[in-house]
C-alpha cells in the first residue's frame, strides 16, 4: 500500500489515527495499536514477509537483552553479523553470483531471491543499535518498544533511518499533551506537502524522464536537448520523490506525537559536494559517517588513508542503494568528489559561491545519470548526448509548468521543515486552501496508476 494512494489516505491512516488516540492514555495499548497497524501495513505488501520481519526483530531484541544481562560483546557482534547476513543473502547474493558468472563466461544464475520491501532500512536500524551497544551504550529496551521502533510504518519502508535513541524515549510521552493539536495540524500539512511533491511533481516529471531513458536503453543516443531534459527531469524527480516520501513519513509520525529526524535540507543549493551530502538523505549520510567512515579510521591516519576511507564508504553507500555496478560506480564518483573536496579545502582554496554551486550541480547531475540508467551503455549514451556528441535536436517536456515550478522550489524555496514547522503560523485561513489541495491531489492520484516511490527499490 503506497502512501500516495486513496486506499492509504482514506482507508488506512484515518482509522489508525482514530484507534491510536482512543488508546492514547495507555502506553501499552497505543503501542500495540501502532505495532499491529504497522504489521498490517507491511503485510498488505507481502504477507509472507511479516513473520520474517517479526522474527528478525525479536531475535535482535533478544540479543540486546542478552548483552544487557551479561555485558559480553559476543551478543551485539552476533546481531551485526546476523543483519549483514540477512541483507547480503536477500539483496546481494544473486548480484554477486551473476557478476561471477559473467566474469567466468558462464550463463547467469537461474535462481532469484524475492527482496523484502524496506530491508536496507530496517537492517541498518538494527545494525546501528548493536553498534551502539558495542560502544558502551546501555539501552535496555522492552520488547514492545523495540517492535515499535523497528516496525513503525511511516519509516519502515524507506526511512528516514531512525536511531533507537531518537525515537524510543518518545514512546513514554502521551500524544494527548498540550502540543497535540499543533502536532496533528503541522503533521497533516507536512503530509500534504509530501503528497504534492510526489503525486503533483515527481510523478509528472517521470512522464517526461522515463521514456527518454527507456529510449536510450534501446541503443539510441539522445540528442543534446533530450539528454539534458532526461538528466534535469530525473534530478528534480528523485529529489521531489524521496523528499516527498520523507515529508509524508515525518508528517505522519508527528500526527502520532513522534518526531523523526529530517532527511533533506535544500540540497540543490549546496556549494560543494561535501555540503551536498550534509543536506541530501541526511540520515544515511550520518549512518555512513558514524558506522562506516569513522570506524574505518576517518581522518585520523593521514590524508591517503582518509581518501581511501572516503572512497570505501561511498562505494558501500552506492552498493546499499542497489545491487548493481552502476550504483557502485555512482558511489565511487561521489567518493572521489568528496576526496577532491577535502584536498581542495585543506589546501586553503576556495571557489566563489556561484561557481561552487554550478560545479556541484553539474557533478550531481552527471552522477544522477549513472544512478538512473539501467546499465553503463545507457548511461554512456545519455552522457554523450549531454556532451553534444550526438545531434542537436529538440525535446519536449510534457508539463513545462511543473518543471519550472519544481526547479524554482528546489533552488529558491525553503526546506520543508522551515516551511511547515517554523514559517507556517496556525490559522483557519490555511485550512481551506489545504483542504482544497488535498481533494485535488486525491482526485489526481485516483486517475493515475500509482507509481512506487523511487527508494522503495532500495
């Protein structure tokens, strides 16, 4: 069940909220409602994976309790190995087998493994939990707390990647406090904003972007205009799609009285690649920093080691996004960009802000072509077209108004958190246009075949 569908917005979310607030005065009851609703939500995707999700969550909880009782490092290490094994088996075993067969000239493997939805996100949550235990944290979580932490449906499928220390302490606070109505209203506005980003902007841009990349995948080199339109529309599509999902997730969590970390902070205004990663998918960036880059040594062992650590971290980050060599190459590209950025900064060099922004955006756009293309030849054809090595030609954007509005919002508009949590003032005058916008978006998504969020595949 997608967030951006009438079934979810009218049939799932309202009764879940109503039942939750009916039970809100009793902690165990309201947590049980959220866990049950979350498992139902996950089961509506594929009920066969629900027992596996519950079993894995309980196994991780039991390992944490064993560590709390004994203090033996064996238990969190076992937890990390368990989650990495699950992630590798489901997401990467077929990929590496296929790569090995290709390298040795054998036919690709005939078997496939069905990928559980959201596996990259909920395994990372558990890995972070056990890593924190190894570092000396002593959070003894109750079983219901741990189940809610892992399965909470707004962030279960595609994040944000939430740490136990950020959300579990909130479970004890009653959502019926003084901030209840403000949480409900601001959360609803964030949900509406995310829905507008996804259904109104990202899905509209996809109608232009997808055919252009599909045409390049057939072996045709796009002309100059087509290549740039493909690259630019995808650059905007992925931002509005994923930030839209994050806004909806954060908004829904707030409606339940829970605050999730923000995931985007106007990344396309960054003036360096380092600043870009401080603003894009921020919960993944800090996970990679805290649980991969720093344990590898970070910047503590000289420049060469730091550059190596950056490359390794970003290549692993690329592989996390998808089991494909294009994702590894995309990660390597960003690792190299971050390495050059660090060397440049250490040398005391600076670019004017406008030049830094232009260079950063060009780098990011080129990277998105590699990220979006199904294979290297397709990426190469689009990049050749962008470089003017094909025909000049022309291209048509199906909805140019949406494109220009999206570009303006991405480059000039405020971040979602600034717009909805700081700048927006509660007023009845806001309710009427918000309600009209909500009805319009409901009608819009009702007339389309629903498109899954881009990050659902990861």
